[in-house]
C-alpha cells in the first residue's frame, strides 16, 4: 500500500523500488478488452492528410447485436421495438464518433441518424463533403437520394473489402470494447445491471 500511495498520475519522480512494481490490472478491462492477437505485420507509415478538414470525409458503418437492447423514447421517434442495430459515424480527421441506435435496418431510422449527426457537427462549426460506406444497407435508393439532395458525395467499399472502410470498422471495435468494459464494471458494482443495457454503455 505504501508503494501505491507514493505514486500518483502526476508524479514524475519514481524510485528504483517502484519502477519494477507491477500494478494490478482492472478485471473489467481484462475481460472487456480481450481480443485475438493480430498477425505480425511490418510497420506501415501513417497516411498524412495535409489538405483535409473535419467533415471532408466521414466513415459510416453499422453493427448488429444478437441481444436486444433496452429502448428509451429519447433515442429517436422512429424507433419501434428493442434496439438491435447501431450506426456509427466517424470523422476521418477529428476522429469524433457518433452513435445512433436503431431497432431495424429501416432506411428512415438510418437517415434519422445521419441528420442528427450532421446537426451535431454543425453545432461545432463543421460541414460535410463526403461519406465512405459499405455496400448493402447504405446502397438503398432513399439513402443515396438524400446524399444527392444535400450535395454530398458518397463512395462505397468493394464487396467483401471491409478494409477499405477501416476507419469505421476500427470505431466499431473500440466502441464495442468500451461498452463491454463499462457493463462489466457496472455489473461488479451493482447486481441489477443486465447485458440488455448495452445501448446506454455505447452512448
């Protein structure tokens, strides 16, 4: 206990005794952030974006949960039934992530999320130019028509090439880990926490 008390997040002076001390890891983080080890890869150079501004390119993707999430009317007026889907918007430059809950893949719910995301970003002084999405639910006629009406540009990933929308895929990975960890930690503190609260953990 004496070793822990002498080390604070702002402390810069560490004794030889504390340098070799291994702090216990949070059990919720250990279980919540477990994932398969990736294959060994050569270090790649980060792509620079010198001419990009926030809103120039937004990556969008949607994930599905096999466990129905608890619904709240405040999520959106277009929702009917439990939460099963979540659409994530991530700006490629500012890395802001916006989550929108859906009860189905209905295009009206997806467009509702797009409008809320744009309204939120406009409040920060950001306007959009282009979206990067996967094929499938985002290739619907109504969604593309909405893009054209608002004078936006849209690009699609090739079929089966999810790596082309890696920014959104990474956002799903991070948000899933954060939500799982938050639920595990809350469950350890309060036994009434149930897995169907995952929409609240994501938001």
